[in-house]
C-alpha cells in the first residue's frame, strides 16, 4: 500500500496522475483486485479484511485528490503564464490624454495666485441667503439680486450664484484673522443658457484684507494687471468704473481684444476691448456683516469666470461646447 501512495505522489503531470488513477482505482485496478480477494477470505475474517481495505482506499483517495488539486492549479498557472497578455507592453497606438481646457485654465490661474502667496479656500455648492446675498450687501428685494438668476432650493437655500460667499465664510472662520490673501475656485450655478452662458460654470474669487489703510486700489490694480499679462501675454489692461453691491468703488476690468489686437472685430463688438473680470474695494457693509475683528480693516476683491478665460485663451467660439463631452474638442488640447 505504501508503494501505491508513493506512486500517486510521484506523478508530476495530470496525464501521469490519470494513468496512476486507472492503475489503482480502475475497474481492473489494484483495489478492484484486492476487493475480489474477499471471496477467498474465511467468513469470520471478511469484516476485518473489508474494513482494512476501505481504510486503505480512503487514504489513497485522499492523497490522490490532494495531488490532483496541486497539479491542476499548477497547470492553470502554467497556462496563464503562456497565454497571458502583458498589459504593460507598448502597443504603439497609445495616445496621451490632456486636461480639459477649463481645468487647465483654472490650474494656471491658481498657480499665479499661489505664487503670490494667496491661500486656497473652499466653499460649498449649496449656500444660504445670508452668505450668498445678504452679507454681500444684497438685501432681500434689492434689484441687484436680479443680476444673478438663481436656482432656489427653498426660501433660504440656493445653489450658489457666485464664489463671493467664500469671502464671507473665510472672514467668519474662527481660525482666520486679517491679513487675508485668498482665492477660491469652484462651480457656480445660474439659470442661463446661450452662447456665452451655461447653468453651471466656474469662478475664481479673490480677497485681500489687512489693517485699514494698508490695502489700496493701487494694490488691486497692480496685481490684476500683472495677472492678466501672465494669462494673456502682452495685452493692454483698463479699469472701467462699474457697480457691484459688495465693492465700492467697483471696476470692471478689460483687456485689449486678443482676436484683433484691439483694432475692433465682431467678438469685441468693434470696441477693441474684452471684459474679463469684476473687482473693487470691499464695501464697508460687507465688513459690517462679518462683524467682530473687521471694524478697522480695508481690502479689495475680484471675481472672474474661468470658462471665459479658457475661451479667450483658446479662441473657443461657443462656451457650451466645453460641456458637450465631444472628444474632438478635447483632442485639440493634447
Ligand atoms: N460675484 C460677481 C459675479 O458673480 C463677480 C465679482 C465682481 C466678484 C466683483 C468680486 C468683485 O469679488 O469684487 O458676477
């Protein structure tokens, strides 16, 4: 019997094991012959004889099954090694991807302000009336609220219409005190849809606050001019008086048209200028709404639309194409 056990253990392929199986367990195998001997065993020994034989058979079966599992898994691994595909192999048609132009533009803008020591702040997409409007000097029923067509969730909650509420959230944080230099990039939402508007787009907000008298319009002008030349190269920059509820004075900032070099074309409506962002000195009412710690400060703020920048940099005619998911648009940015 030991010999039979050795015989099974020594089989080193499934084929060899199958031959051993037939030799031991087959119809004319060793075990069958042993059981056949029962006939010539005296009656009183029959029981012991059969018992012994069954134990031997169970042992052999056990060894056989174990051996079979080992050889099968070995064969499977061998097959996988031979048939397997090397997914790391270069197939010659790999194409590199690229960042979406909105992300790429956003990263470039963030790089500039981070290099100028601005911190990055995050807000949330759902805002309450206080942070999105009230604290920004946009009281209820103020006509300036109509500048932003809002998605209301209920009487108090809105999908934020701009990134400006992050100004308020940052200033009201317990661990934040002036001086503040922050930007806040992110999605904003308005009920708009045409060639230059989508219901979701991205803005970057900027806020600088320090002791009263430390921050002037000259600081604002310097940083925005420097920033716009970093983004658009050698362009002219002009500040145009404007109105925002949260800044006083307010200015809209234009660059000379990148399509016609300021000569006047269809895209700049023959003016030679393109409006690129809003800005101004933080309105005292905003500091009043923020409250404690902001009694004796001054600051400037600005806000810009990332898609607008991406369109001007890449000369994309229809803003909506940025969100259609057409691979042909993205392929141009590889
Ligand atoms: N929140 C304004 C908007 O969505 C943009 C803006 C204008 C932000 C002037 C500012 C600012 O911080 O000073 O249209």
